[in-house]
C-alpha cells in the first residue's frame, strides 16, 4: 500500500516520463552495486553445499575483487559493495581497500541467510554483527543493507523494524517484480519510504532498476538477467529511468565475473542460472559503464534519493492485524 503513488508509466515502455521529472543537481542518478559473497554461498547451493562444507571450497573473492576494482578505476565508476560479514572476516583488508578507492561499503548480512530462515532476533544478530564488523574495518558508518536473494518481502515485513533499529539509513532489498522466490510487484519502481506494518518504523528504500513495459516491471538490473538476456534491455531500462527521473541502480555478484571458478553440485536450473554468460560478463559490464556516465555510490547520492522518496510517499508491506 502506497500512501501517495506516482502516475503510472507509459504502457508502451517508451522513455516518455511517467511522472513529472525531478531534476537532480548531479544529473541522472546511476549506481552500480556488487554483492560480495563467495560462489559457494549462493542460494542455489543452499541444499547441496552446507555451511559446514564451506571451508572445503577455495576462496575466489580476492581475485575477482581485483578485477572489478580495476574495471571501475578504468571507467571512472564508484560503486557500492554489499559485503557479507563472513567474507569480511576472512578477508579483513578488502572493505577498507574499497573505501580507500572511493567506493561505498554496505551490509549484505553475515552468512547469506534468506530472511525466511531467520527470526527477528536472529536477523538482528546477523545484521548488527555485520554492520559492526564493517564499521570497525573501514572506520566509517555503514549506511545501507541488502537482504540475501531479495528476501525482504511481504512475508518478512518484520525485517523493516529490525533494520531501522539497527541504524541503517537505507535498504536496497525490495525488487518490484513478480518472481516465485522473491519480489513485491506492487512496490514503487523509484525511491520511497518502506514500512513493514502500518504505523511501524520506516526506512528509505532504494529499489533496483526495472524497465516498464505494458504495465509490468521487467527485471533488467543485473544478476542472472544480465547474463541470460540481451544487454540492450538493461540499456533501455537505464534510458527510461533517466527520462522518468528515477535512479538506475544495477546489481551484480562478485562471482559472476569468474568463469573459471570451481563448479558446484547444482541441479540443471541452478547450473543454467549460475554459469551461463560468465565469460562475457566483464565485457558486457564495461560496455554498459562506458555507455552512460555519472556512476556513483548509493550513499554518495543519498540526499537526492531522499528527496525523491519524500515525493513518492510511504509503501507498507503489511496491514496491521485488526484487534
């Protein structure tokens, strides 16, 4: 439920603005974000590679972080890195290195547990532990959070209260698309304030990029969609977002740029989603970065994002149950 909804986008999917354009001082807001997790921590391997076996697989984080940091340096991009606490513990210098290079460090939780497998109390321990660790390593405040596998949904609406209590300034977990495992298709496609339940705590929500076509949001922000679908769809989404005055927030996983990583015991669907397009991912990302300018961290444009959210209103995941 959105207390003040923007006008509906053009059903043709053209870049004609769907709402009055909100000019931002720094031009269109475009952000790249990276989920920093090990390849064996992905949700597709949850049933086959248990946590007790993680140490059996070699870490590949450092190699691919080097690759991404070099790419961002060459293209003048500043990115937001959502670190898993377990990765930061194993590689205690990486978060600080990102900050020293002008990037933002945010939280992805501690152990890559979908919120559906947590309770409010265990989530509180998960996110506060990761936030504290990253702040100790970087010497700065951690402003943002992204739930593993987009798992902040209507079923886990209680998580909003946990994030607000933990002191996060923004969340980047709600994907406004229809998907069997995640997503809130009714949620806005632009920044807004998110409430878990009516009258409860709220937090600034920064959704990933979608491309609006025929009254439906298509997921074009990154991940498997980036590797499996034509790159032109992401380009169209970015152009439409700029025309409509909403941010274009992309997301990728560090392991998506590692075609030589060891293969996990996944089912057919998991193998297709995980390993398709790995060899072309780096060149594809570089093409996108060079096709648009002004790439910044989410935190670096937070004041402008907050102003956009104030005009969008408040979206509530669940109504408060009647007494």
